[in-house]
């Protein structure tokens, strides 16, 4: 089986997932937001933890890992990595 990351519709890019390309000229990067890539102006909206004075990025349920957000871990062997 294929071990690539699923992109869209349950398949990876190699097996047929269609991804949108940046709409600026000859750019071949993937479109992220508004039809353009990061280089051509797609802005990232970073949401912060809802706990007062915390500047960490929100993970789940409005809070960061430090303040109680549960994250999924890899299930392979002794691997402790976070699932993407």
C-alpha cells in the first residue's frame, strides 16, 4: 500500500488527488487561501490560546497543549511523535 499522506478525497497526489495551483502567472505552488500561495499573499490566521497571557498557538478546544489540549500520537511501535 501507499504510505504517502492523504491530501484530498482519501488519496495522495500521486494517486489522483487534485490540488489547486496558485493563480499568479507562472507560479506552480499550491494555492493556500484565496487562490494564491503564501509567496503571493495568502495570509495565515494564527489563533492563540484562550488562557490569559498565554502566547502559544491554539491546538484543540481553544487551548494549547500546555493548558490541556489533547493531541493524537503515532501508534507505530514506540514512536511518540504527534500525528500531523
